[in-house]
C-alpha cells in the first residue's frame, strides 16, 4: 500500500497531534516504509510524524507537534532496518528507503517497562482526577497494555508534593508531574518567557516556576501554553476542575486585540468550560495570551445588561421594557428630532469590537435610514492616520504582511508599539525570530519588555521624546539617502520618480540629519545612524508600529514617513518586510473596511464617487448623500453648539475612551437622545436615554478582520443572554424607522458586502469554512486572498514618497507643566477594561498607576505607592505612583483601563492634522503628592453609585 501526503492538505494534521512540527514547506519528498506502508513525506519529517500521517499511532508522552522533538520519554522507540538499538521516533528523521517497525514484542515490553516507571510515582486517582478522559498518560498506559506495576508504590516518590493554587486560572499539582519538560519547552519555544525550568537532576528533577516560586510570584504571564502542553493533570484549568470535561467544541475567533486568535470554545451544553487555542488558526497557530485563553468570564458576569432600558431624561431611573417598546421609543425620538432639527441632526458610532456584519449594518442604517453620512468609529481615535498615510503613499489603508512574515525579517523596527503587552501572541512570534538572530530597533519613550527578550543578541533602543516621531523618521531617512543606502532598482521600477526626487531633495537637507535633530528627539546621532544602517542593510527590514505613531498631532505625517523609509530601502512587496500597523482592538481593521468613516462607503469608496455611490443606491433602494458627514469630534462640538441632537452608539464607550473627558461629557449631556447598545452599563450609558443589551462574541455569528487583513469566522457557541445578537437589534431599529432590512443570518450580510465591496468580492462563509480564513483583497484576481500586499504594483500604480515636514506639537512642557505624559496598555487588561475588569485578570492590574523615573520622583519627594495629583491644561486626576527605570526623566506613563482613574480627564483636544485622531501620547503635566481623589473622581464615584442603584432597581422591577 502506498500513501502520498500533500502538505497543503492539512486537515489530518489539524485533527490530531502528529508528535513533531512539520518540516520546511519546500523540502524535497522522501519515501519511507513504516510497518509495511510506504509513505512519501517532506525531507526532515520525523518518523513519528510520518507514521501519524499514515494513521500509524506510535505511543508518545514528551512529544507534541507544537514543540521541537526532545526525546526524553523514550516511549516512541522504534526499530529501523539496518540500524542498531531502538531510536526514538520523534528525534529520528526519515531517510529515503528507510524501513521502520513500530510494533513487535520487543518494543511492547520496552514501552510497558517505561510506563511502569512513570506509574510507580504517580497517583492512581484516575476516577476523581479532573483530566480523566483527557489524559495522555492514561491513554498511553492503555496503548502499551500496562496491567500491573511491579515496582510497588512504597518507595521514595513525589506523591505528597503540595499543589500550587496561586494562579487564578490554573493549578499546578507536582505530584502528577512526569517531568516530560513539555511545559518548560512551551514556555521557551512558544511563549518566549522562559519562566519555567527543570530544577534538580535525576529522580529529584521537578518543574519550577522562576526561582522555585509560586506561579503568581514568578515571571509567568499566564498565557496557558504550559497548561495546553501538559499531558497529565499537573497543570489544569480550574474551570475544568470545577465543571468537568467539555463534551463538544466550536471554533471561533477571540474578541480581544487585533491579532485575531482562533480558539476552540469547549462546551458542556451552553456552558463554556474552557477556551483552547486552535492550532489551525492562521494568526496564532495554537498559541494564546492570558486574555483570550482565560478571561472569558465576563460573558456570563452578573453585570450583563439582560433587558432593554429606557428613560425620558438622564437624571431619571431606568425603566426596564420589552424589546419592541425600547425600539419603538428610540425610533420615535430619532424621527421627532429630525423633524424638528433636520436630517443632519443625528448620527451614529460603530464599534471596533463588533463583527464586520454588525458594523456594516450600523453604517447602512445611518446612511439609508438616517439619511446622512454622520457615521464614525473608534478607529478615528486610534488608527485613522494609518488609513490616510498608507493610502497616500501605498494606495491601500492596511498593513502589508502576514504575522508569519516576521519570521523572514532580518531587522525589525518597532515604533510606538508594545507587542508583548498589547498584541502578545504576535509578540511571542516576534521574540522567536529575535532569538533566531534578527536585529531589533525599538523607538519608544519607554523601555518595553521586547527589549528584554531572552537570548536577544542585538537590541537598539531609541528613547525619543514624546511628540518627535517625525523628526526621528526623517533623520533615519536622511542617513539612508546621504549614505547611499537606497534600493535604487526598486525605486526606479516601483516608485513615482518625480515624487521621489522631490522627497530626496527634501530629506537630504542638513536640518534632517541625526546631528541636527538630536536636540529635538533626545536620541543621539550615533544611535540614529546605527539604527538606519541596520535597517537599510539588512536583507529584509520590517517595520511594526502602534498607537505611539498614530495618536499624535502628526500621526498621518509619521505614517507617511514610515512608508517613505520602506519604499526608499525596497522593503515592500515580499516576505519579511513591509509596513505593519498593529491594531489595538479585535476589529479595528474591519470597522474601517466596512465604511464606518463619514467620507467613505465600505471598501474605502468615497461618498463623492458617483459610480460607487450608485451601486450602493441601487442595492439599498435609497438616494445617498454625496457629502461627507460629521466625525466624532465634530459631533461633540455640534452637540454642545446645539445643532446635533441624537446619537446611536453600538459597542463603544466614548465617555471613557475619547480624550478631554469633560468635553465629551458636556456633549453627551447636550443630546436629546443617546442610544447605547452594549453588554454592560458603561460610562457612556450614564448619559443615555435608551440602553439596549449587546451580545458578546460568544453569542453571535459573523467575522472579524485582524491587523493582517485576515477575515476570521466568529461562530455562536451560546444563545444571547438578552435574546438578540447585535445585528438583529440594528435590523429592528431600521425597520422601526421605516427602512426594511431583510436578513435571516449574518452570512447574507456578508454576501451583500461581497457584492458591493471589490476587495471582498470573493469572500463568503462557505469559502471561510473551507479555507479557515482569508486576507483581503479576495476577488477574481486573488480568489484565495492576498497574504502579502504590493508584490507587483500598488493600487495607485507607483509608490508615492510624501514630504514629511516636522511640526512640533503645541502641547509642550514648560515650568508649570514640566513632564510629558504618554499612555498605553498592559497585558492583563484590555482597552477600557469593561471585559477584563470583570474577570480574575484584576489580580494583576486592579488600578491604573503613574510610572515615573526615580529622579523625577526624588525631586518631588515621591515614594513608590504615593498618591499623585496629575494636573494638565485640561484637568486633574489622581493616580498611585510607580517608580520605574523604564521611564526616561521628564516622561511619565499610565494606562487607561479603569474608568475611575480618569486618564482622559487630563488628555487634551489636540489631534492629528489630517484625521482628528487625538494626541493621547503627548500631554504636558505636573505631579505632586496628594491625600485624596480629585474633584472629577469624587463626582465620578457619585454618578457611578447613582447609576448602579438605578440599574439595580430596574433589574428588580424586571424580575
């Protein structure tokens, strides 16, 4: 019998653990005979993997296909014709003509002896063990036919070892550990934290966290890789211990950051027992972080809004009502407001947390039922400069690469991003490439954890001052141009030569040199020159950036500057290079793709484009406005001025996430009707007249689009707690406004998107189910998607260099406000914290703190843990001090995950010149020791208490 295995057909590879990773995709074929079965596999394939592909199962314990072969358990011993001994199948590569025997009496005795040794030091409590039915040790004991243990259980053993319960999500029971090292290797190879080790030798070998500490006291980041790798119940999810083994699973997509990890939601009926990273996920390949893996409890938290609420005024208690009454109440208010104040007096904000289909429907509701283009999204306040800058230079508003592309990079620049905290699964992949030898350049005011990657050989930190990004990127480009480091062939073939010459003349001016900009950026000329040379002379140079680039008054200019640098060095259009924005929320890319901006229809088609607008008018059956509508900041200003009267907000907390909180709250108070649709009573809902229950990602079908343009399926695993998915609520509101939307399933919405959006024309649920995921553009030209953008040409023909004049921010430090505040995220919390604050992730970060350099603390008499009053030109708040050498003197840092911290009370209304993206990253402040909360926080606490009382009263009435 002959079997030929095609590596592209990976269904079998996903269905079971094949023991060892796949070899290189381009490896030559090798034919080998295993137990009389001839199989052809790529060169470098292990005997263990080759056998598994032929459905020949060799017993194993230390081997798993997510980790490199280790060969410690010896359970996979085989015999190879012409070779002595019994080599381990996991560490033995196939060879042409090799003949392997996996089963005979000799091998059976050997394996039973090995299993006897394991079982002689293992509790025999299978019936009460939480892993019963899902334990590889148990399975292998049965596979080798173990029926007795001759060595007894009375000798020295580890059965009395104490269990470590310190981690809120999993326990560590060393009495059940077989020291296979899979957890240790997962921590090293997959996560890259190196938090676990094998302590001792021989019989005394044990798995230890950190310096033999409790897991919570070690450097463990609770990603769950060790739990997933463990073949016994040594490392076990507490949710499984409590609920028992799940009985079915659904593959879906994580609703946290923009990495878009695929998970198996493992269920018992409608109860979610655990989330297991799906190894078929093209974005995560079976890895996860603490949020996606464990922090799903918010979906069933008691704080969930489970019934619609309405009230006539925001100082009144909530009144619970049925869906029909709430929708009717909202529609009548919207209609009355438009009748009195005009068609442009209302608008809506879409969500970067909801699905593509839901976002598409909200902007359709606004354009077709409201009759205007007053639609915007939270991407306005995070990545709108990405859209403007990349469309100007490269012709498309998205990143150019897959995440996997980083494994081909030789030099990696990270600007204004913190991958290990904000995009941790991709951060682990990047660390893996750095351990393999890629160079790292980090441009950030703060030392991020990526710079501390174990075994990283070459790390360069450019600690620039907040607000000076453009000066720095111009200096890097100046070195490239003046030292002749450009890729002239690429420029001649792929770029607009006239634009290039103008840019070259501009960037070559002495004022852009590292020496001239050193006083502006605070980065030494020597460091800038070294970084520029490293990037430009590497075989493949890749740039990754985050909100530290876009959330500036020159955010769009900086994005264009990054694209200029990539174009000048030819680092576009192949694996291992590119310009890669790291999106903060799960569907930031998708919310932009779906037409959430006031000037663009889905697919970035301008509302003034007659042909594009005509297609939507024909499909939607209405005449559409050809003038752009209001952006979020314009809505706020118009609300305060009195011309904008009603707002529909789906899945977004603008009162917490947008800058200059006092201004936002004033705008929301000015509205005659605010409709909020969310899963919790958020800060925005405190100013709402209609509160519509939202649905979590576990309660709906749809798609998310991640930071690499990857469209992933979201699949419903439990019914919505309030009875409706978000898309159904939007449909109901449209019908109540007199505009019918006829859909029975989100797949029909995607079909409509595909008909009207050229870059999505080849996307369907059937194709997503077949291929797993797709990266747009997906159309007739690219029927299976486009992993790497701009391989041959650009959507605008040739790449366009842009003039990037540095303009200093108006928000500057002075004697009154001598420090510069910048903001960011932390690993355990997510965005405004609405989800993660309602999980055990609180044990890692239960409050936002202010990080400052010890020298800044010393001159102010500040000790670690002191309460600090932080005052800016906009307001004041109070945070606890954390002294940190990660900061540079003169710069302070905080997160924004807790509404009570008031981080955005002190941020200003300054914004990007092109897109109005707020300048969160530069706020001049002063700090001093205080003994009580700020006035804003005292008012916040009172409003929060009052609203929760209203909600509790309403719930009691509803029940």
